[in-house]
């Protein structure tokens, strides 16, 4: 069987949908293996299903390697798939028994298999350059407020603001809005104006920065969608241009044939 035939089979929508179903089923079986009661009753069946599904994944990878060869590794998603399958094939006994827990990473293959999930991940990856500066800004805000908090509240509340590290951790807790009111009320008992400090930090760290983060991701998603639409339009335009060229060629050939027939008919018998 030639590589073109293999490629058409392995990339067929029905085959790919079957792979998605096996990934989902494998995720369920691996989760069920965490239950001692289920393993005692159905452990042999679950391990057998796991081995069969892994065998299917290996065959899929081998076929793609045979079809695409070196170009297989030019796609980051293919490299991602290959690493996950390679980890699954490592021996899971003795010192490497911890690798059995890594089998659940096979579920992440759904990201590649489902186009919309892949689009979201690609959007996040394309957003990283801009998000880096958000993290820099957030780190600067954390540092400034940690220094101020240590200076202002460290003496009275060393458990939260005793040093720079403790202040950083407290501010991170406040940013998540987890129990921040209890901290603010306790500190406010000794420093009444501290409420301004906490509210300012929450507005800057939790709301403003988070909204900027979401805005960057949404903007990148919109740009990628527009880029994808332009590529589709370019592909359609190229197809129309090719069809127009073929049509002009056919018309020219037809015209030449008609001219030759007219010449033959006009010749005296």
C-alpha cells in the first residue's frame, strides 16, 4: 500500500473521530483505575482496554511516521503526540512506576484532535509575547505593594507582612480574593487607613490586570480568526483563478477546433 493511500486512510474523518473516541475512553479507564474497589472487580479488563488503546495509538503514530517521514516532526502537535506516546511506552515498574500516572496525559491529545480546542491553545501561545509584559507589570505591582506592606504592617502583623516573601504570599492570597476580608479587617484594627492599601491593590491586581489579560487573549483570538478567514478566502480565490484559467484554455481549444472544422468545410471537394 503506497503512502498516498495510507495518508488518505489515517486522515479520514471517520478514522480521526474514532481516535478521538478512543482518547476519551482511555481517559475514563485511567480515571477508573484510581479506584481500588473498581480495580479489584474490573482491573484486568481496564488494563486490557488500556493496552489495546495504546496499541492503536502506536500503530497510528507508526503509520504517520511512514507517511510523512521527516516532515512529521515539523508540526509541533505531532511532536506533542509523539512524546506522549513515547512516555506511555516506557516501563512502569520499579523506579519508573511513577510514569504510570503520566498516562493521563494521553487525554491532552484531545487538544490536537478537536480543532476548536487546538485553536484556543494556539491563541494562548500567540498571546504569550503580550502576556509576558502583563506578568512584568503584575510583578512590579506586587513588589511595590509588598515593600509598602512590609514597612507599614510588618511590625504589628509579622505572620502576613513580616518580610518581603511573606508580604508577597499574602498579596497573592489577596489577589485571589480568598480570605482577604479577614486579613484587611485584622490589619485595619491597628492601621485604620490600611483599607485604602488593600482596595487599591485589589483593583490594580485582580480587576485591571485580569481584564487586560482577557482583552489580549480575545484580541489575539480575533486576529487569528481573521487571518484564518483571509487564508480561506485566498485559497478560494486561487481556486477560482485556476478554474478561470482552465476555462479560458478549454474555450481557446474549442475555438481552434471550430476554426479547423470551418476550414475543412470551406475547402472544395
